[in-house]
C-alpha cells in the first residue's frame, strides 16, 4: 500500500531533479527577497518610537521573514492547479480509472516535491541566510519541530487545495480561481505579514480557520515563542484540521463525481 | 505606418474578443486582479496601523507610490515588456520563425503583438488607487509635476523595453529557462517602496542599472512635490534612451542567433 504511493513521491522528486535551473535561480532570487524584507523592516523599525511592533522585536521580525523565505516554500503546492488542468483537458477521467486513491496519490506527489524543495532549495538558502543575513537559530530542537509543523501545514494545505479544486469542476477555466486561492492563502497564513500585525478583530476570526497553522504557527515555533507543551498543542490542532479537511474533501468529492461528465473544455 | 496601425487594431480587437468570450472566466479574472492589487494597500494599511511606516511617507503617499508602480508595470506589460511574455512560448515551441516570416519590422511587430487585454484590469485598478490617494492627500496638482510624472512613466517604459530586450536575448539562447523571470518579479518588488529607505548602493542600482525607481519613486516624488530637482529629468532621459538602444540591440542580436529548434 505505502509502496504504491511512495512511487508517486519518488516520481515527483525525479521530475523536479530534471529541471536543475530552477534550483540555481532559487538560490539567486531568494537572497534578493530576503534583502528587500530586511531593508523594509529595518526602515520601519528605525522610524518607529517603539522597540517592538505587534509584539515582535526587530530581530524577531527579520527572523520571521527569513524563516518564511527559507522554509515557507514547503507548505505551498500546486495540487489544485494540476487537478484544474486535468479537468480542463478531460484527462481527469483517465486518472480516476487508475487503481489508486486519487487524493492520496496527489498528496504523495506533493510531499515528494516539497521534500525535494527542503533538500535542494531550503537547506542552501538557510546557509545563505545564516552567513549573509544573520539568521538566528534560537533553539536547535525548535527548528526541527518547526519543520515537522510545516509538513503538517503542508498536509492541511494539500487537503484544502483538494477541496478547493472541486470548484474547478463547475468553472472549467481554473486559473483565476487558482490565483485567488494562492493570494488568500498567502495573505491569511502570514506569508506577507505576521498575523499579530493584523487588526485584532481579524486575528480573532483567523483563529477559527486552518490557515494560521500553515505558516504562522510553525514560524512562531521556530522563533522559540512557544513552550514544548504549547508546540504539541499546535501540532495536535494541525492534525485535527488535516482530518477535518480530508473528511470534507472526500464527502464533497463523491457528490461532485456523480455529476462529472469528464469531457473537459 | 498605416499597416502597423491596422495590425495593432486587429490584434486589440481579437484580444478583447477572446477575453470576453468566456464571461465567467473574465469575471473571475477581474476579481482575481482586483484582489491581488488591493492586497498590497491593505497590508500597508495594517503596517501603518501599528507603526509610523516609512520615513517621510504617509500612508496615502505610499498608496500613490504603489499605484504609480502598478500603472507603469501594467503599461509595460501590455506593450514593451509583453514582448517577453508573448514570445517566450513561441521560442519554446520552435514557432518564433512565424514572427520572422511576417512582412513587418520584427521588433515593431513583436511590440504590437504583445498587447494583452488582461493588463487592462491592472491599469484600471492602478488609476483607481491613484485617484483615491490624490483625493485623500488634498494636494495641489501642478502642471510641471504632472508633466514630469507622465514623462517619467514614458521613460520607465523605455527602461522596461531595455530589460525586455535583455531577457529576450537570454531566452533566444535558453528558451527553457523561463524561471529567470522570477528574479525579475522579485527584484521589481523594490518599486513598491520609497528609495530613501535603501542604502546608497541600492539607490544607485535602482536608478542606473536596474532603473525600476524610474517607474514609481521618481514620478511620485515629482508629482507629490517631494523633489524639485528637475535637472535630474535630463539624466533619466539619457538612461531611458540608453536602455532603449540596449534593448533593440539585444533583440536584434537574439534574432540573429535564433536557431528555431524550440526548447
């Protein structure tokens, strides 16, 4: 059973390895992104009378963005985009005929891609961030726990993306909705701005959604803000969200498939 | 000249016709564009809510700056910079020779053919934010400031043309390396922030080497009367001209070495 899906995992790594230029360009573009964030936040803090903004010191804020730049790519996947393309071309029917669980096979591929990303993109960029941008590691176990939490975040995102892709069965032209999904997730997962910089009312609403467990909470684990007990609490909530989103997807997927014509656009 | 206008008009009509042929998709596209664009002012609003923001720039001035950056980029995207987006797939699939076979000047045809209706939404949202910020700022609009503003946006188009030429030259030789565009998009983020917050080396790079500041910071500074040194406009004109020459040369060189195998 696991063997079957591990092949999807390996297949994605092999596909990613075929395009080595992506890895080199990542190493060039990420430091630019890190530098922009450092300069922006240094400017904002130097113009501020307070030593902390939204409860974060300048060091924590810079480390927050460095962590996002280095490891943030782990949680992002293109499952819904791939499904959208399959629906559009009519290829989905062929995929559904294969003797594997469709959603698990998609998630396995995504995990493979993100594992590749961790090894080939995050680790070299981490070295750059530490050497040139002064990225701090507050606590060694915290970085391992934050990466585990990021992979749980990835699973949340995978099952959310699967659920979101059900909309593409109705619209066929999936790209605009895919863009909306990407921006919404980046916005409310704390990719652009830590969520504690958001207005309090919005923060209270976001607490009841799964998105702050994608990136924001794992980054807080990295910043050593949580105790070990609190970290376990975060991971437990992440597991609950994975189960809820997987169940939601399966329920609606069965209903959607009954009406699916499979002809594409 | 008439034949180019004719081609441009036909291309625009075809593009709009295609754009509005899928009404549902167009609606979602509009929504996605608006959402994407207004995300940044929203983030700025959050930042200014909890801090003093950037030195010497109040929030509505920042809105004006990012609106300018968006207008310049989207104007370039639907014209000079669009050369890259519309021809990259031709290079990848080995179909670029179709452009060369047309009885037109290659560069002019490439610019005309790069019009894309999808950028209209970006231009519109940019102007909406621009108008909003002008109303909120209650500034006195001067003729000199306004002329400088639009002239510098035109100069920034020349600079974008130069960048597009350099990118195209690279793609002619490496049609599969489209990921290099990520570096361009990442670096273009600089245009959303005032130049005075960056160190001198970065200021120099963003003015002379990768002159993205000409597309936002400098036009906004003249319009908002933050800069009164109009002699700099001559320097910016020279930069724009230099980039236009480099861009043309880079495209010609790329076309000369083009082997049409695809990627």
